């Protein structure tokens, strides 16, 4: 075997757990029976079966709000996923080793390395966290792991981002701002220590960086925004070609789709509905999010919102909320290749369907951020770790408002990062504790009991105090 590999094979999986615990056996079986089974060669081929070199899990809503914010025991909720991957082929057979975990409230990113990848080594592992929920709490957020991956004398840097953006239909612009927030606030420190922050930013790198391949995956919550009154040539929500062929004769009129047991959609259905996908609009039409990122062709059914029978929930437009995107730093067609991009309905227990991608990253020197991309970032007040010139690029349709923009934007972004990191250590954690306590009181039987006892205690104290005051008044008048 050669002492070097030409490509780094990466498996990326995103799953909104729905604040429901999942058994290790269920996770392992779903991964083995679908994702890794597809990696095995066909009988007519001579290639040997190999598992991905790296596995990155992007998990959202990994625990209940009170478990995460009040008890801070989200690690217990992540344990089944860690156990499932590290012992993927059996309880006594360790295939993968756990490299790093990064959590941002209810969102977590976990990185694994295949133990048998003897020519793959990982070093310089760094993490960064951005919270995006109300009052900057971790109800929504992004957790990132950046690492240098080597094979012999060749190496590449990969950045993995687990993200969970704002929910609800009609909030595309807020989700765009969520991406811009993580692009501004992510700070990968050279010594992985945030206790002492340099005001000049020389101790950190930004999300956008020369030579760093970036994968962003998660419940991005972008919806399908169908027009209110579509013309006959446009797709409509009731009932679509998601219905099985045997059921087409009994289609019912309505305002939603119901899909029996994950029947594969007709290709035209996916193409037509993707025209109204908010993420596609933000990336390709208005250019307000995921600057420079690509996505493989979406050929799987919408992943949200489904019930326990894996049917779409009435009254909700099915949407591709769960996505995998990547920033390719290689020029031309020699860069990242996504070999598989699909959903994983075998892993259930949530109102989301997991999505995974299998990608190959070449072990060769990548390029730098393009001038047009750097100019676009600066125009959106996003700094980058790059040597690329930041001159205005009016010939390509992107221009800066002023020549001083690169320095000013970098200074503002560093100040924003420092303020967010300081808030995470104090004010935000206090707010998360308050939110967790309120959720515990409102959503759990024990919490309800405590609330009832507190209310009865207050009422009793009021009655006793009122009786006491009445007694004093009677004594005085007597």
C-alpha cells in the first residue's frame, strides 16, 4: 500500500434529533444498513470495501432545553452517537476513534477518524462556537471543528460546521443573517485559548480562510415558499407526485402532501419545487448567504415536516430543511467531489429526516479565496483570513463602498468576536440557565409540581398574612 492517499473520504451526516433520545443500536444499524453498505463494491468490481476516513456528525436539538441549559448534561445525550460510531461494526470492534466534540447549546458537531486509516493523521484541532437563539442563547447556533489532516507529506485543512438556523416559514432573511453571523463571529484561535483576546486579531483565523475546505451542514430551516396563487404551469402543494403509483387513483384534494413510507418522488417534482426553495433563492438569486458555497444536486424528498409514520404533516409545506454545503478551494473540476447526497429515513424518531453526503477531498495544495469572493465578503461586512487583494472589483459587478473597508471590517469583526466570546462566558450562560429553569417548570411533571407547590405556598402565605392583619385590626378596634 502506498504511504500516501490521493483523497480524503469524508462522511457528513446531519440529524435534528427532535429532543428525543436515540438508542445506540438504532444509530448503528441505520448507518451500517444504508450509508456504509452503499460504500461496498459491487460483485463485478474488484475494488475493496472501505469506510470513510472521517465521519462528521451535525446534531441539532440533541437534548431537551432544560437538560442542556439547566443541568448541562448534553454529553449524556451525545453518548449514544459516539458509541455507535466508535463501535460501528460491533460492540467489541472499534472502527473509529472520537477526535473532538464541539457544542453550541442544543447543537453539536462530532468528528471521528477511522482507526485503520494508518496514513491519515489529524493535528491542530480547533473549535469555535456561535449561538443564534433568543438573547444569543444556544436554542439555535453553530459549532465548528477545524483540523489539519495529513497523509504522508501531503496535507489539507478541513473546517466542519454543525448549524441550526432560525425556524418558521417566511423567515428567509433571518436565516441569511444567521449565516452572516456565524461567518463574522467564528474565531479559530491559534492556541485554542480564548481567555486572553488580542484586539488586533493576530491570535485567530476567520471562517473564510485561504486553503481551508469548509463543510456546513445542519437543520438550516430554509423552506419551500410556494406562490400564493400558482399558475397551472407551476407546482402546487396538494397532492403531488409523491403519492405512490398505486394510490394515484385515490388522491384527495387538500392543502398538503401525504407520502406513504418514503416513495421516491418523480424527478420533475424535485426540480419544480426546488425553484421555490429559499436556500436556492438566497444563494443563487439574491446572493445574501453562503457566499462561494456549492451544493450537490438534491434528488431526495423534502426532509421536513414528517410524523411518526413518515408522512408529511397536514398544513405544512414539505421542505428541504436539512442540507450539506461546501466551500471548494480547488480550481476547476479537480476539487471536492460529492459522490453521494441522500436522505436517511431509516434513522427515525424525529420530525426531520437525516441527510448525509459522502465527499472526497484531494490531498493537494488548494488555492486562495478569489478576488470576487473576498470583495463579496467585504461588501457584507465579513472579514477573511486571506492574502487576496481586497481592491474593488467593479468589472465583475461587485464593488466596495470605500477603500478603507477591509481594515475597518476586520476591526469591527474582531470586536464583535471578542464581545460574543465574553458574553458566552457570562451573560448568555446566565440567560440559558433562566430559560432552562423556565422550560423545566413548564414542560416537566416535576416542574409542574414545583410550580403548583409554589403557587399554593404563595396563596397560603397570603391567606395567613391577611388573617393576621385582620386580627390585628380587630384587636385595635376592640
